[in-house]
């Protein structure tokens, strides 16, 4: 196995053969990134502090906090969270959960059935659909690789004695509301973990910072703010790529630190803020969600 190094380490110059094949100048420094796309995405999140939760949102959702050292205790095991190495000596304490896979696969089924929908059209229909009609456990095995996602969603609702979503708008709203409720569960679980480790210091996780392709879904962003009762701040969309470039800049002296890199990213993008809009239906829906996930 190769030597393990920290993100942002210059591991050496580009091999001459690779430089010749790619046309990249010989001697170009090769820099270790944050390990994979999620690590790089989290590195690029502006304003990520001890009161912030990050959400890397795409086909899958990775949601967690940045901490100075791993938390390893019974609560972590019970709630099935993980510690992963981050940049600048930090740990990404997170949970892997489902994401827009539910919508992507639903749309794929409709296309197979001869129905074509734009994402804009589906979200507009979802916004008009009845709130909190059907709630699913987005992480249930039923939705891992079903042959037909819409059918799987309806079967889950039928099995849990809920109305089956019929229209595309109802299906999409069911998925988005269920994801937002799952995000609330994760945020509350993170606060439990911090408390169990004596790490809260009386602080409250009050901001959710969303990056990745899913950050462009404004309806989900608002649902997330409403369900969680936290401010949601979005961007950058291309966080993984920005995180890689930022770590290269830090490693080669163009930026002095990760903090400076995050500040540079904040100055280079347009972020959008979603404030929670209180609605008593979310608390009732969350109680139903907890029953659904058992």
C-alpha cells in the first residue's frame, strides 16, 4: 500500500509518461485531495462552523458535522453514524442516507411508460399537491434497486396504511417531504451524539449548509428548512470540484489555509438562504415519520 498522507500534501511531480500522454507540463505537482468527492465537497463549504450541519445533496445524501477528532461511543453505534477523515486534521462525522435517487428512478419509470416530465414541471406539480398525504422511509431496502420506483413507493404506503400517491406531483411531494423529515432525524441525532460525547457546550446546530446538485432543488431546500426548523444556506453546486482546486491552491501556496480557501469560494459564488416557515403540519408529519421508520 502507498504511504498515507493528509489532504493537501504534495505527493510529487507528475510522472513524465503521464505528462506526455496528457499534455500537462512535466513537473506539475500532484496534490492529495480530500480522498473522494464528498470529502472535497465538504472542504469547499463556506461558513462551515461548529453550529453548522453540512448536507452533500445529490443521488445520495451525506449529512453531518465537522469535528476536531472522532467520536466513538455507544450512541454513535446505536444511530449508525461514521467518522471519516476530513481536511485540515478534521473529522467528518456523518450519516449516509438516500437522496434524489427516489425522484430520478420515479422519473425513469414514467419515461419507460411513455410520459416525459421536466424537473421544473414535476416540482411545480409537487408544490400544488396536498401536503403530508403520504410519508415513506426513504432509507428502507424497498427503495434500493426496485424495478419500478413509483410502484415501490405506492406499495410501501399501502403496507403502512397510508394513501398511495397517484399523480406525479403527489409522488414527488411524498419523496421530498420524506427526505426533509429524514434530514430532521439526522440533525436531531447529531445533537444527541454531541451531547453524549460532552461536546455541545450548550450550542445548537442552527444552520444546514447544502452543496452539490441537489442544492438547486429550491422546493426541497424550503422543505428542509421548514421540517428541521433551521436556516438552510445553499452552494456551491460544484462543491467537489471546487474543494479539489482549493486544496491544490493551499498545497502550492496560492492560498494560506482552508479557511482562506472557503472565504475565497464564498466570494466567488451566489448563495441562497431559506428561512424556516413554521407550519404545525411538520411536527405531526415527523411523529408519523418516526412511526413509519419504527
